[in-house]
């Protein structure tokens, strides 16, 4: 099964083997949590006759699919490695460890504790296609603080591997309960950029969908992709990888969904001002074909 290669040789969205490849480094915080690697200086003491002295970081490759344009890290972390990377995500110890490598993270982390302002615009975009109080499943929704229709729903369920405390009005459900509710909307927002196999993840959502259910997928529209529209020469421009290991194009999301028997209904490009940074999200709305 090509979707679980540990070092990708096929596209994670469309399966193509036409990949542009360019060397890059895995940022030290991720390398530490996933592999236990720390940056190290190779000095004369090492006695290595054929290697140059200097800093060594965890090496990887940037890959860009020449068919659908998705740009991604070649390492495809195992479930265990992913669990290590996201263990106690954004708790005090996680934040302290991360700030040691990335001092700038200290000013960013506080913004994650408030509901993001752009969500109202996404709700406005979705609302005309939904009942006034929709039944919503938020896949990977964390505490529910950023769940769509948090204030206006018939039910709001969260399926999330983290054990964080939920905001009021939200209910956590396990995999075995997925088929029990008729959801109007299944949401997977700001998750697919982190996962090793987006195909496997979306496939897990299918039991929660009936023919009338809409699936809303949202990912960051990364600056590198935005600033180089339709470029198939992005791999040499991506020299480091962090927790976003997949940079999607709209075409890549379409190919991914179509391979799973889903039909794209509409797409959304939305500029967002998160307070500490301006960016853009890419949303795709789909249903069972
Ligand atoms: Zn592809």
C-alpha cells in the first residue's frame, strides 16, 4: 500500500511517482521529538578523515508532485512517531521545550487559546447549504474552541486523539460511534497539513457521512504555494520542515478527495489575520459522489 511508505516515493495525494526532490533539514524541535536527534557539531575530535567539520542537522528531502503540485516532506512518520511529536501538544512542558529551540514561539502560543476570528466567515460561507442548526462532527477538533457552528448546532461532536478538556456544549465521540448520528457537516480543519497519510485519515471519516453530509476540509494555503501559483519547481525553495509536513494546492486536494470517491462541491480561499500573522486558508467542500 503506497500510502504508508516511511520515506515517500509516491505522491500522498494522487499516487504519482513523478516527484521533484531537493535536500532540506528537519527542524531540531521536530527531529528531537520524533527521532531523538539533537543538532551536533562535528569537530576534529571525531577523527573523521573524509567529513568536513561543522553543524549537522537531521537531513531530509522536499518532494513536489509533478502531477498535482503538493509539496511535502519525504519522511512519513509512523503513528508512534506522530504520537511522540504531539504528546501533550501545547501544554507547559511542550511549550518550554519548543521555546528552547524557537524563542519566537513564546509570543505565538497565547493566541492559540482564543477562538480564531475568521471562523465566522467560514460559517457564513457554509450556512446557506446547511440546516439552521446543523449536526456537526469536528474531526481533530481539539477542545472545540475553534469548532464551526460552536454556538448554533443541533449537536457538535469531536473526534480527537488528544485528551484535552472540551469547551461546554461539545461531546467527544470514539470511532465506534461515528455511524450513529446523521451529520449535516463533517469538518476536518487544520489537520491534514500534519498527517503522514491524508488519504487514510479521510477514509476514516467516511463512516460518519451519508449522501446528504457535507465534508469541509481546511488547510493553510502556505505562503510558498500562494506566492508561486502553478509552479512545479517548489522543492528547491523549501529548505526546512516543521510540523506542517504537507503543503497543498487546490488541485492536490481535489485529486485526494476524488480518489476516495468524494466529489468537490466548492472551494474557498480566505485571507486570515490571526493577530500575530497574516495568512490564508484553503477550504474544500465535498460530498459522496
Ligand atoms: Zn500528486
